[in-house]
């Protein structure tokens, strides 16, 4: 049964032709019963036209529609009573309302009233006047035609509704896939930035300490032992950071407890570790510290970490670094400078440090400038906006390097009133990639 049904769906013309042939046979039997030869020939001709229109309605709907109209007009002109083959008009009208153009559907609805009215006027009633017979004839024929049209139009509406649902589902699926790709790309970029910051900073410390231990292992064993201890501690910290970052890729069952993200409160510890690695760093805080949003706090920590990592890698063995952290009314300003080689430092231009810093600042709606300073060395200046609605908090500073007294509100107001960074604007960076931008 299923095979026959599939065959019929693949060959609709065979179905239509078979139905038209059956209707033609029934109409021919009715025509043979006519007494008048001329009337029988006229009925047979009209029956053939209507059945042919029914057979070709799927392939040539316009031809079928005009054939059905022509058959109806010939019946009206001859004043004939409805024929068996008039069922073809109902079939063609239904298909035109379901699948035909709008003009054809509307024309069929109009003719559903006009045609029966004209035919009712042409038929001779049995009683004188016969208005009641004509009215009932008109109502019955129009009702049959209108029902066929309504069923076809409802099928058109339902088909359009289903098509719209399918299109909407496909569009939502495409939008979902696009959003998923964007979210995945953003997550990959975030993880890449975090991994780069953690690996570049800790590995550079380990490399510097390992080189120092290699030089001092014979002449100063105690210093070599301290350097190896620093390497061990830094390696453990790097592994802990890596486990925390990679934990987001695990399932919920395997994911361990979350560790707090680093922020400005950990800058003192960061500077101490960098100083222990051999780079003199001065940390200064200006303004009244406030509780920062998590995104701003993490971005500020990573920017300082990346800038100091670049200084340690490229500024030279005798370089000194300075970190200025300033709290304004609604922005956090950071200036990290060194007196090293600056644009003359060698580099391969393969790093992603500056790219990661720019991405972090752009996501927060801030501003960043990097490049060689006018007085020599390298300079990183960044401004991160925030809403300073929390009370003052304590920000640990590097031991012995931060200001001894608590900042005052006047300092914050003076810092917020500044419209230019603390260091003069840098000239355009050289076209060739520099070492500081290669981290």
C-alpha cells in the first residue's frame, strides 16, 4: 500500500487523468440519455472540455481555469441544467484557490456567485415566475462552489503557515549556530589571553632564575639555591593557574572549586615576585582606592603583569621599571614604564601580549597606548572606566615601595581632573615589530 501511495505521489498527472476519465465516462452515460441529437452533442462537447480541464489542472492550471470558465459560459449561453461533468469545475476551482496565483483565486470566488446567478436567470422554471426555484438553484450551486473555494484557500493559508514555520525554524537554527560560533570564539580568545598571561609571566621568571642559577652555581651556591627555590615556587603557581583555566573545559563533575581571579589586591605580590626575579620595580598608587568590578580588576592585573614580563624579557639586564596606579572619579589609569632598550630591543614579532592587552581594554571600553617613551625605554599607558560606587578599600603595595601614607580625596580629584596621561604622548611606533610588542 505504501509503495502504491508513493507511486501516486510521484505521478500526479496519472491520478488526475484517471479521475477525469471516470468523470468523462459518467458524463457520457448521462449524455447518451438525451433525446435531441444536437443537445447531446453540445453536452458531450462541454463534458469533454471540463474533463480535460480537470486532467491538466496540475500541469497547466491557467489552461484548466480558462477551460472550466469556457465550459460554464457555454452552459449559460445554452441555458442547460447542471451536468455531471460540472464536478470538474469544483475540482479546478479548489485547486486554483489552493495553488494558483492570487488573481486566479479571486476571479474564481467572483465567478462562484456570478456564474450560478446567470445560469439561474437562463433556466426556464416550471412555474410562472419561478423566483423561488431560481433562488434555491443559485444558492445551492453557489454554496458548492464557495465551499470548494474556502477549502482550497484554507489549504493555501495552512501551507503558507507551515512554510513560514519552517523558514523561521531554519533561520533560528542558523542564528543559534552563529551565536554559538561567536560565543565559542570569544571563549577561545579569553582562554588564550589568560593562558598567554600566565605562561609568559611565569616562564620568563623561571628562565631568568635558571640563567642566574647556572652562573652562580659555582661561585655562590646559596644564591643558586635561592634561584632554584624561586623556580620551583613559580612553577607550582603556573601549574595551579593552568589547572584553574583548564577547569572550564572539563565537565561539571570533574570541575574543581573555583579560585578567585587576581586583581589589584594582588599587584603587590606580583611586584614582589618580579623584584625577586631580578627586576627593580617601583609601585605607586595615586588617589583613593575603590572596589573595582571584577573585569576591570582582572584586566588591570593582567596588563601590569604583561608589561613587566615584556620589560624583563626585552628591556635589558640593567633596566628598572615603574608602575603607577591612579584612581580617578570614574576611571583607573595605569602607567608602566622602564628605562631599558625600548624600540632597540631585539624581538621576533611572534608574540600576542600587546594584542591581548588591547582586547582586554577594548572589551571594557577603555583606551591603551604602547610604544617607546621620549626619554628612553618603553611605556604602556591604559585607562579603564569603572563606576566608583563602593567605599575605599585597602590595596596592598610592594614592601617598602608604595607611599607610606593613605591617599587623600584631593589626590583623587587632582588625578580625575587631568585630561592627558601622566607621560607625554609617544611618537608613532616604528613599522618594524619591536620586542616589547612581541611578547
